[in-house]
C-alpha cells in the first residue's frame, strides 16, 4: 500500500442479506483432541458472574483486588487531531480489574454489532446450541492466530498457505508439526487453478489426509500487498466445499487503504454461502 497520498474512504455497502445456513453445524472433526478436552475454568466462570453482581457485593472467590486501592485513578489520552479521551475513575477501575475471559461485555457487544452491520452473519441470531456467532478479544492478530492454529492443528496435518506468507504466521505454524503446502498467488491473490491442481492429488472423500484449512490474508496481503478479487473468492469457496476444508481469513487491513481504493466484498464467509454449508 502506498504510504503517501490522500486517504480515501471506501463507501460501506449495506450488509448482504443473511443466507439461510443449516442449524447445528458440526466442526468437531477439525478440532484437536487437546482442544476438545478443554473445560471452562470455574474461576473464570465466577468472573463472568461477578460482572452481573451489584457493586456492593464483595466476593472472595475469584481473588479480585479492591479497586479502590488501584494506583491509577484517571487518565487523559491526547488524539492526533487535537481532541482527547478522558478515562474517569470508574472506567479506570474496570480497565484494571479482572474481567470475563472473552472480554469486557460492552466491547464485545460493540464488536458483535459491527459484525452484524458489516457482514450480517445468520449465526448472529442462532441459539448457543445451534452455533451462535461469538467474539473473543485478543491482544492482537498474532495471538488470535496462535489460538486458532493450536485449536485446529495436530502434528502431521496438511494445511494450505497463501504464499509468500507473513513471517509471523510461519513462526506460529512451524512448531506445531504440520505440513505447510504453499499455494501460489499473483497480483490478484491466490490463483484458483493452482489451488485446484494441488487439491486434485487427494480424493474429496479422503478426510484423513485432506488439508484441514486454507490460511489467507484477503485484503492487502502481507508481504505482497495483493487483494483477492470477487471471482477468485467464489472459486476458492467452491473448492472449500468440494474438499471440505476451512478457510481462515486474516483481514487486518481492509479499513487501512490509501489512494486507489478497491472495494471487494468484505468476506468469503457471507457473500457466497446462500443456502450452503459454511466453511469459514
């Protein structure tokens, strides 16, 4: 992406109509045995209950410190264009106190609404038993990728990687003992015919050896800077359906575009899945 020039906003399109996906989607075969065995920590569950408790309640169960004793009381953060953000004492207490594992509820709510407005995923209205859309706050993309990879990869698994790939992604993948299969790309992103040729070495019924997922940066790929076109996204998704692999979209750059802005559909996950089993 060019580092100079005017910053043009790409007008947001209305979210696509929510496709009708079958309820009760089962992704258990993709999850590692270690991840499948994990149970929620009772202490972390108590933290979530404490979020709903009245301020007068003092609980000794979760080890939460007394917020009145926190050393930082308030803060002012200056913004580049001259305004400032004020963090008052009550907000500072919440920021420094333990919170639910998934994140502060107000932030989670904002992010879920953002996803609804941008992508309109049908799973947002599902019940938890049906696979309701969830959001988890991480300290950044690298931590999020680490969690996803460790949840999905067993030693010896085949995985597809948009090449050339970000060095941080490779650093997270290599210790897990998976077989990294590079998929060539050009100025328009992953080349579908190249992906099809790679996949043709397996039978679609060979679930034990088929690649488990495809990892890609669909917009402003690091390090190439390319972006997937709409037509290529369609072709890639159809291959994911045929060969039953997941697609992991790492998309930190869509809203950071300069000069000549291209407005591709936001995500493979929504625009092409009408009445089809989702893979993303």
